[in-house]
C-alpha cells in the first residue's frame, strides 16, 4: 500500500523548459552581480568556501568565484554550492514577482487529491532544498508548500544511486515498498527500483492519458491516471 509519494520536479510536475529557459538564465544573469555586491556576506562566504572545496581550488575574488560557478553551469554540473547560490538568486526573483514557477494542471490537481487522501508528499530534486521550497511557494497555482511534507536534494546523494533512496526511506520512516517515486529520468527509475521503491516514469511528450511500458517501469503521460488511483 502506498503511504508516501516522492516526486521529481523538472519534467515531472513542471515543464523542464521553465528551469532551462527561465530559471537558469535568470541565475546566470545575476550571478556575478550577486557575488560582487555580497562578497563579505556570511551566506556568500559559506557558499564560496563550499565551492572552493568542491573544485579543489582557491576562489580569492568575486571574479574567480563567478568563473567557477559559470563553468559549472556550462557543464551542467549538479554541484551543491552552485545549487545553493542559484537558490539564493531565485529567492529574490520570486520575491519580486519576476519569477513564477510552472506546474502542470494535473500535478496541481494531484497534490490536492493525494493530500486529502492522507498521503504524504515529498520532493527529491537536484535543485537545492531552498530552491524547491521557493518553486512551490511561488507557483502558478500559488503557495503549495502546505501540501508537502519534506524535501530532499543532492546533500542526500545522487539521484542515480540506490543508496539515496534508502536514505530517504529511512528519513521519512516509510518502507521502500510503500513509497511511490515519480520521475521523468530513466536513470532515476533504475536506482529507485533497485532500492525497492514503486516507480512510475512520467513522459510529458506523450498524451495526457498515455499508459505504456518502458524498461523497469510503467510509463505515464501525466498524473491523470494516478489521481483517481491514489486520490
């Protein structure tokens, strides 16, 4: 019996284009300015120190730090200090109203239905926990954070490592077999399946009502079928 639902963000509940075409460019645009203006702020000092350790390099100036962060962005690296800095920049964009997170209509409906049915919802994304909270606090459907019981990011471990899902299972005190993981990434499907979770892959290129098979799991075009099954 499913007791908890673990959910990916990009390509699963929200259009990946919002992240790639809106959030990432926004962070890139404001990255150097943020480092220069806040270089002596404790929050920035901590982020840069983490970045120096992650890159095995000294970052003595805003210019050097910006170069490292931008290089990671160019390489699409899932590095925790980069995610933390991006989250900080997005926080201001959301607060100003410049940013409003995309959510698919069926995902919005599912969140309400599942919570009403007593299911616990958790997020697991490569974006920082702060970025995740911002995403759901400033979505096109308003603030949905009250529907979410917890958040996990790369500090738990890589999303392609089965051990990460074991850690999440322990953290939420729910057996793996009672957790349903929803993601669009085949590599994450494999890892979560190895950890014993129930998994469905969401393929947003398919029709909303699509149901098919793909490797280790059932593939769905949306959350539509799951709303009735779990709601």
